[in-house]
C-alpha cells in the first residue's frame, strides 16, 4: 500500500482555528475547482440537490444544464475526446443515474476519461427500495474502471481526486462516484491536498527494454510490415511520435476507426482505415503482412473479421497500456505493456539501431500496396433515384470545413461515410462511438466538443434515426451559446440496418422506414424542429444546393444550424466484409465495390 499526494493548487490559507468547515456538497464543488475542472454537464434532482446549491455560487465551474442525462454523458465524452481533458457529468439518483449508463458504457468501450458524479439516497435508506434508489455502483461496476460509493463527507475530496487519477492514467476510462445525500449535507473539515490510497493500482507506463529490442529486431527483418494503429495512440497523445516512427521505418500505416487522425490521411504511407468497411489496401496489407506492429489497438472483430483467419502469416508485436488486451484475441509474439507514446519513442530509436548496418528493404511490399491503391480507389456509384449521394455531401462538409474542424458522428452508414470521405490530418478531430455503437452520440458529443474547443467548427454528422435519439440537446446548445453544426444524412430509414436487410434478408425491410424523407409526410420535419429549438434549419435536396448550405452553416456562429440533407435511401457503404467472414476479400471487393459494379 502507498499514499500519493496530488500536486494540485492549495486552497486559501486555513484560519488559525483550523481547516475550513464545508458541507460535503461544498467539498464536491471545491474539489472539482482545485482539480482544474472548468466545465461540467448535468441535470439536478433530489439526491444531488445539495451539490447544485454551492455550484450556483462557483465562479470557476461552468455548469451546462442538459435536457437528458444521456446527453450529459456523451457531452462529457465529446469534451474529453476533443481536448484530452477529463469530461465530467452529474446526475441524481435512480433514473438520473441509470440514464448515464449508456454513455458510461460508451466511454468504457472507447477508453474515454470521464468522471460521473451521482447522488444517492440517504445511507440509512439504502437497500430499502427508497424513492429513486438504484444500486448505480453495482450497475456500473462492469463498465467503469472503478465505481466508488461515498457515505462519509470526509472522504469526498480524496475520492474525487482518486477518481480523476484513475480515469486519466493508464488506459483512460470512466469512473463513477456515487455520494449519499447525508454525506452531501454533513459539515466536516475540508483537508487539501487529500491523501489518496490506491493499493494495487499501478499502471505500467514504461515498457521493458528487452521487449522493445525484440520488437525492433522483428521489424528490421520484416519484408511486409504494417503499423496497425488504434485509438490508444490518440489517447496517449502520440501522433507526432507515430509520424517519426513511420518515416524512420518506411512502413505502411493503417488507422482504425478509433484512430482516424492519428496519422495524416495525406501522408503517402497511409493506406486508410482497415476493417469491415475499410479500404482494400488497408485490409489486404494487414491480411498479407508478415509482421503487425499493433499500437494501442485491440484486434476488434470489426477489424479482424474471422479472427482465426486474420493475418495468418504475420508475427505480432502488440503494444498496449492495458495488459488484459494483449493476446486476448491474437497471441502476441512480442507483448509490450506500456504507454503508446513512450513505447513508440523507444521503438523508433531501437529500430534505427537495428538497421544501422543492414538497412531494411520493403520496396517490393510497397510496389504491391501501391498497385492495390491504383486498382481499388475509394469511390461511390451515382444514385439511381435522383436523390443526393450521401458520400458527396459528407466529402463536401470535410472539404469546406477543413482539417481544423471537429467531426462527431452517430452510428451507422453516415458514421462509415464520415470515416471514409472526410480527410483527417490531426488527432482529436474525429469523434464517434466505436465500440458500443451508440445511436444518439453525435449531437451531445459535438456539444461537448464545442465547449472544449470553442474556436473550432464542430459538426455532428448524424443519421435521421440517430438524430431523433438526442436532438433535444439542441435546446441546450441554443440557450448556452454552443453553435454546433448538425448534418442530418436523411435517408428516411435506419440506413445500416436496411443495408443488412438488403444484403442478407432478401430486401425484407422490417421496421426500418422512419418516414422522414421527401416522399413521405416528414415526421418529424427536421427544419421545423430545428427552428422550434432556436436553431437555423435548412433543407437540401439537390447537389447544387450543398455547398451554399454548408457555407451558410460555417458562417452562422450565433446559434446551432441543422441541415436536412435528403439523400438516397439505396446508397450503401462499400467496401463491406460481412460479419464473421475472412478479410481475404479481393474478389468480394471486385464484385461489390462501385469501382467494379456500377449498380452497387
């Protein structure tokens, strides 16, 4: 056991009579202030009401009142993912806390540093099925790095400080602090800095030198190496170091859905995104490699396809700060536990030493990969129904906004098109729900990102299905001067589900029509809905209207903007590797990619 003292600012000098006396609720607010938190998202209720009273007097904390607790959680995620800061959300007990669960699970899957503070009923009432009681600690235990229950006001500063430390170190993730109402109301001495005791929590950040040299030797000997880059590179803020490693080794780079922007799309060594909807060069580079250098990636099923047939001839160097991920799906020949940034720095130096007397030669590998890029360019077929092509709309959003923008996507076809057709040149510019696949993520995540990055254009690229999950947060944006841009890719259906029904269920469209498009009664009418929330609403149905609408949105900074892009419902995401199928799909791509099939 050890005790860590956090190097945080000290409060005002205590009076001669001893430490300042604060209620537990006041201690919550004071602790957040002293930890450097400036923005929180939440919604009050009875069990957290004591905290909301001193929160009103804080001059250091900006509280943003959301319309639904799920919105608070996703906003905290977007805030964290766009800025590398801790995202904080607050809710009351019972349904307030359970409404956070989806966002907490989302943050857990995508390693987002988030602190969720919830109120709990009086400790004397716990276990009695009291009004708005729920065991939120038990509920969230599987989807957090840790969940705390605080019943003593004295423990509040140290618990919140510990929660922040856990959430932001090692593999980042969500931590929940549940505080009983009596702990919030009791008055106790406020002791700062707190003593934080975290026995057993010692994330390994620095890798073993022997493993680094073993990886470097494999790298130097490889004829077909690939840098397989995951979201851990972004979380560890290692993009510059990754660029140096790539240029030192000359190896091709693929960036997963969670790693888009970790390596510039414009760089000649970048092959694109791998996986179910990845580029053919990226997928086949992994599949035919003789060495995978996995950096902060976890061999997710959407990348590997059928895991037993994934990269069958490749040795694997697996770098991850979480030892539980290494060899979980693919056995690593060289396992390396450590922070991606530190490991990449060491690996770059070790590789340079390994090839000093015998430079690596991967010219033939690049000749093959460049051939794939020529043979399988990313593209899309024109629509056959006269409606807008969603790929065109999304590509124009990216081109007119530029790489300094932030793009938050919902889940489904529009998510994949946004990952494919927007060019990402920097980390933290692409936000999405990768692991959980949460509909409703985009609007509140964009809201949180705009709070964290007020000088950037922030887009929520949403589907008409996803948008209807959380569009009430437009009210939050309007009232709090958070002028996000929302592009609704409106195909009047649950698009990705409909695509699967087209391909695998003989076109039997069971419960996927949403009646939001041009050939229906428009329920709801997204332009009218936007106007009702105080946002600017625009509808676009023709290609010649696209640029003007996007430019108007970019010029409008006094309120949110919603653009209803009415697109073809028959447009599909290509390429596509069906779930559970091997990634050896060159022939499949020939049969289904628009480059080879004009009817796709």
